[in-house]
C-alpha cells in the first residue's frame, strides 16, 4: 500500500518524507487545481529522497491544448527528465472529452525513460473503460481518478470496476476527498493499493499538508 501526497509547496514535500508517504505529486497553483511547478521547486523536492512526479499542466481550465501549449509541455517534460525525475503527471483530452491518446503517447516518447501518469482529466471522459484502454495503449503507468464522480467515495464502484479491468496493466489510484477517516472504507470498496491525497485539513496553512493527517493516512495503509 502506498500514499502519494499531492504537494503544493516544499513544506508539504518535507512532511511527506518525514511522515512516511511513498511518492510526491508536485504541483503549483492549488487554486487552479495544480499547474506545472518551477524547475527550482522540483530540484529542491528531489532532495527529500522521495520519488517526485511533477504535474505538467501549463494552465488551469480544460485539458485541451493548442500547439503552443503542447510545445511548452514537451519542453517541461524534457527539463524534468534532465533533472532526474522518475516520472511526470499529465493529461490531455480531445474536444469530445475522450483521451487524446496520440498526444499522451507523444508525452510518453518525450518522457522516456520517465514514467507517465494521467491525472484527473480522466474523470471528465464519457466512457471510463474506453479511456482506460487508451491510457494503457499510450503507455501510461498510472491513472488518478475519483471514478468520474466528485469524490473517490462517490465513485468507489467505478474505481473497483477499473481496478478489475486493469488486471495489473496500469495502476488505478483513487483520489479526491481521500482522508484518514474514509481510507479503510475506500481500500475495502475499491481494491486499490495506491491512494492520493493532499492531506489538507482545517489545520492547514498556505495549502501545506497536515502532518497529523499524513501520518494517519500512512498508518491506515499499513494496517
């Protein structure tokens, strides 16, 4: 069982390492749902010793990108590869809401040997099963999803179906409202083995993860 902490700053990265998280998804701009972090921030985060997967998302809003945006994303991917990141997190959709498998494959080619995970753009697709097959064909290693619902608890049945369908070909990682208070229920309902949380609570300041919550999440996964 593994906890991926969604970190919006270096303080959260250090907490992730201290409290026993297994991986960091590093993002900037939490008010936009996460955008590409700076090179310096990624370099510093790698110093924690945890695997750091920076998000590659040039802006908030939709996940349909024009040629100039794609060029920037490819440049960021190559820069993160040069830094020694083990992987990146990204996602792209077509106008009809389906996975842009061709563009995801281009991102994968640029990333090699880094691994490519798909973020919650997945939750906007019209057909989750078809989208999963598109990501597998594009070579993605993991997909973050709340089961196409507002929270992972709401989408638990869909997540379970995706775990079954994946048959080990790709990791299905529930995210969206994942907290220590519902994690054991999510484990039982979905059959997933990796979980994603920002660990933000009422105690959090400046979008920094709550250390007590991170520790509680890790403990729930260790039971």
